């Protein structure tokens, strides 16, 4: 999948307008302000069985700062998630969901 396809998937998910409860300040009203340019990174799904794989970062908890949680889309699993950067500069999935709203609610 290329960035154009991922952009369409993200936009379709946002258009659903599913409600979510996020404790990190991301709301249905401001979720678009957290969007960032799409980029792929290697993320450890942290499921004790799958190796790290490329996922797409499309939003950040604090887009203007380093150190916040990243909102990702995993095209291999067609799943949404929250990842964090470890002290070694690698990324690990900390929340996964079947929908963006589910992932954001688990954050």
C-alpha cells in the first residue's frame, strides 16, 4: 500500500465519526489537528509472536513536540494502534484496535 491508499483509509475512518474517550486530549473535535504527514516506520506489534513490521504514522499526540504517542495504521492486519518510541529509538505498539476510535479509547 502506498501513502495515497493509506490517506484514503484514514479519511474514511475519520468520516465515520465514531465516538471515543481519550485521556490524552485527543477529541472528536480536535482529532484532525493531530494529523501529521504520513510516514512509515518499523513498529514492534508487541504480541510476543510477530516480528516488527512497517506501519504508517498519520497522527501524533503532540504533533509539534517529540515524545508523545503516535497513532498508526497497520496495513498487514488492517488495524489501528498507538505506538510509543522507546529510549533506543524503536517503536512499540502499546494499544491496538479494530477501529481508530477503539485504539484512541485505549490510549
